[in-house]
C-alpha cells in the first residue's frame, strides 16, 4: 500500500513528454543548407521553436492557439526553402524572418493574449 502511494506521488509530478518534432524542420534546413551555429536554423529557429513548446503551459488558451497555428506555418516556410533549394545563408535568414509577418497575421497574433 505504501509503495503504491509512493509511486502515485512520484508519477503525479512527472511532466508529460513534449513533442518537439515540428522543430525538426529547422534541423532539416541546416542539413540541406549548413549555415553553422550562427545561422538562422540553429541560432534562432530551432531553439525558439523548442522554447515555445517547453513554455507553452504558461500561456492562456488564446496564446496556445496562436502557437499551435504559427509553428506549422513557420515550419512550412522552412520546408519550402529546402524544396526550393535555397542554400544562401543570408537569403535563408531573410526569407525566414519575412515569413513571420504572414504567419503571425494568419494566426491572429494581434488578437491573442499571451500572459
């Protein structure tokens, strides 16, 4: 009985595994067009993607809905860069940041509450 209670308490505090697979688009971009640790994929896209997933529990429902919408939108732009064979690191960074405005607008950024 005590062992059962101990296991219940232990597993009550275990966080569910987070799914970072959407962020793999940035690793695929880096593999297709290596720009190194200071390039967009490894220095910005991948870590920011992972941080938003890790910290999503802190957001209100509107903020979570925005993140659930914007992550695949941005990942689709990254995948399009791979498909289009873009390998110039400066161009990759420029196109990636340009993708944020349409994705943010499409996902209702201005209407979302994030705290």
